[in-house]
C-alpha cells in the first residue's frame, strides 16, 4: 500500500534535502504492509520482541491455534498457562494479557486515535506493559500510517543517517532531530527513504 500523502511528501522532501532527492529517484514506489487490526498489530509487536522472525511466526501460529481469532476478548478469556503453552515467556504472557485487558475494558480506544496527536497516542500505548516508545512509533508509522514520525531510537535510522550525513560517524539524537527537522511534516517518509538507503 502507498499512503495517499506520498507524492506530496516526496515533492517536499526532494526540495528540502539533496540526500533524499537521490533516494526518491532511486526508489519511486513505496510499499507499506499493514497487518491486522490495532490489537493484533500490537500483540504481534510484543510477540516478536527479542526473537527471530522465524520464531515469532511459529509462536504466533500456536497463539492463533490456542485462542482462535486473536482478539482482546479471546486473550482475556485464556489462562496464563494456556499462553505459556504457545511458547510465550512468563513476561510476554503478562504483556499480552495487559494489552488485552486494556483493549477489552475500553481503557485503550482505537476509535479515539483519529482525533489524537502522535504524542498523545504514544503516551497511551507506552502505558501498556511491554510497549516502549520505539514500538509505539512503528505502530504509528505502519498501522496508523501517520506521516510525521521520526524514530530516533531506531537503529536502522541511526545507521542510515550516520552514513548519509556524517561519514559513518555516530550522531547524537539531537543532531538526528536537527537533520530531520526540514523533513517535517513528512518525517515518516524521510525515515522510510533512510531505511531504503541501507539496501
């Protein structure tokens, strides 16, 4: 899927930043893959933390077998021992359960997010056990398709900015923000092109 704002964003970025101008010529088409609803997307992020993609897929498949459709209500209804049987660590069981309870009780309400700013959504998500700022930012970029996220904690973005703007030397997060400032209000798109630069 290419977000509808992509062509406006790439026009802005090509004018604002000569590094991005070259990358935009090289990678004209964006393809952002969206998976599942908000609850599933966040549950997948938790399942995938600190394990290989292959292991995460295998655990997710067992998780689906155990709970049926992965919904907050179905996860709330399962015992912690059932989730341990899917291959979750005790810590991940508590994270997925916390996420499910907050969705099921209405404490987390995805319908409100349209009217909320990025930082307000991040604040709501990082209150869930096991979701840190980076996970919340990836969710904003790839699930909510928000256009102006600059995830300075992302290792890929750090590496790409160091290569493209600082001869491979380390950059502080403040310097990364200064480099990204001219990209606004399309920092998500600038970040996507930085990731492509590593290919």
